[in-house]
């Protein structure tokens, strides 16, 4: 894959393993020659992933709404920084720039972004893999909710199975690459206009 969007917290979280995972993923993407696309912040896990990718010689593209440039402390040393008007434009731009999506631990913004990309895949707006890095069980409760939604008839089991899960950072790129190859050989997307 040539570019992957990474969603994660603009805070570091309380477990040092979160920062270490963000840094490792940034390095892994750089070493694989894959552009890191992310929310453009210098803070928290976002900054940790970006800084690690840049230090490893990688290309890093940030996308940040103008209202968050000061609040999330926009990273000023990126390969590219796109300043957009709204959160919706941020998500659409990151989709345009990326071939797959990964959620590291994060808060409600991270959840919003990965769930929207997963929704778009279900609607046929894109055919790109979505993956949760379930580090130390961080997303266990979300996955339990999704299984409950499927059991209650609000999500088809086949849709749920399309959401990838990795427990370790070294499983992220192989899972995404395999899923992207499978999607490329599967049905073509329905003609649904982008939101």
C-alpha cells in the first residue's frame, strides 16, 4: 500500500504502550515506503506517529481543520499539511489521500473517524480496508458492541467480518496489504456519490 490514514488520540493516554505503538507504526510505514496520512497534530499519539515516521525518512501528510490548527497544535515539519474548513472535509480529504485506514487507541474523535470510514465501505463509497489496532484489548468493548449489533440484526455478519483487527503493530501492514489485495480482486464498488 502506498498511503495509510492513521487515526489516534491527540492525547498520549495513560499507558506508555500507546505511544510506543504509535511510534512503531510510524516507523513501519516509513520503512515500507508508505505515506502516513493523519490529522496533522504535533500532540499526543498523533505527533508521536508523525515524528517517528519523519525520523525514519518517511513521508507524512497532515489534514487539519483551520479551527483546530491552534487547539491541536498543527505539526509544522510535515511533508505536506492540508488545512481544511471542517471535520467532514478532513475525513473526505484523508479518504482521498489514503488506500486504507487504521485506528490506534484514541477518544471520541478517533472513533468517529474510523467508524465513518467503515460506514463508507459498507455503502460502497470506497473499497479500502479498515483496521482497529486492539492494543492490550483497547477496542474489546467496541468489538463486543458490534457483535451485539450484528446479533440484533443491525449489522450483517459479513460486514462485521470486513472490519480488520490486529492485536500488535507488526500485524497491521500485513493485514491491510492482504485485505487490499482481496478487495482489488472482488466486486467493483456501487456507484454511490461521495458525501
